[in-house]
C-alpha cells in the first residue's frame, strides 16, 4: 500500500460522529450486559474476570 | 452473589481481591476512620475499568494526630506523592487533597481529603461497611454515589455524556443495586445536585 501523507487524509466528520454515537451506545449496552452478568454469577466468578483487567494494570505489590 | 442489607448499612461481597483492592485495604487498615468515595466504589462492585486514583475522605485531625498517621503510613510501605514534608502536607490538606502511593510507584494512588462539605459529612455519617471475608472497607452510601457520579460527568451534549466514565460508573452502580437502593433518597440527591436531566442515563 502506498504510504499516505497526513495532509492527503480525508475525514468524513458526519461518519465519524455516527461512529462516536454508536460506540458510546455499545459501551452502555455492555455496562447493562455486565451488570446482569454480575447479578447472575457468583462474586468469585465475575471478580476473577474483572481482576484480569485490573491486575494487568496494577502488578502485585507490597 | 453480593448481599446488601440497607438497614444494617452492610454489604457482604465474596469477591476475589484484585491487586487494587489489596492496596486499598492495606492503606485503609492504617486509618482509624474514613470513607471511600467515587470511582473505586463502582470498581469494587465490578465495574470493568482501571483507575489511577482512589478517593478517600477522613475526619479533620490535629497536627500531632496527622504526624502520627504520616509516620505510620510511611512505616508501612507507602509514601506521599504530593509532599515530602509532614508540615507542608498538613497545610496542603486543609485546602486540597494529598496523595499517597506505594513507595516508588506513584500510580495508582490514594487521594486523601478532609471531610468538609455536607455531602462529605453525609457520606461519612452514613457509610456502608463492605465485608469481604476477613477484610472490610467503608464506602459512601450508594444513593449519593450514583447522584454524585451523574453530577461529576462533564457538561456536554448527549453524545458527549453518553461515553463519559462518570455516567458509566453511575449506571453500573444503579443497575447492580436498583432493587435495593432507596429511590426517594436517590431523588433527593439528584435534585440537590441538579442532575435530574441526567437520570435518563441510568435507565
């Protein structure tokens, strides 16, 4: 693929705006899905999954 | 499954502790009294996001009391990120937050503030004990947390608000506890914080 220059990049802001809204809507949907998951699974189970995310950012300490 | 007993102001949580939880518990165990507020409350109950800081409120203390606590904190592997001298930290704490972290690791850190406003006083006075096996933490009442998170979201259009992390935190807490929280109390705080228009983000 030809290497593009930054000044040649065309941006459709209307399309980008739609993408932004859709992305945010998906995030809210995920929050609802995850809240349902938490309410229907044991604390140990959901927290094990959540910890994969948190512990990847915060290594074991002290 | 977590159990919330509003009358006892107690939540039983059987979660596996994350490294962040351990850090918060280790720090809070050094304090006589405190209340955890804001983002960490949502994370404790499963919100799937990381954080750079954990907000904590403590009652006003004298300089000798603060100095004693300062030494205790430092003797237990933490350090103050914002101040190197006790007297400076004490002065700063009167107006601003100071931050503590594990020595040599500035993030995540504990943002440490004195109880000042009525909202702070309410949070502390009505705090909820979260029991996790042998450990426990004190958190702000959920009704106030949800309203406060809606308030914290930056001003903006619906499109902007839709992806705001504070809106997401409020929605997460509401979805988890909606059958147990006191709706009247939630509305009182929604009105006091003037965020009625943002209620739609919870539904």
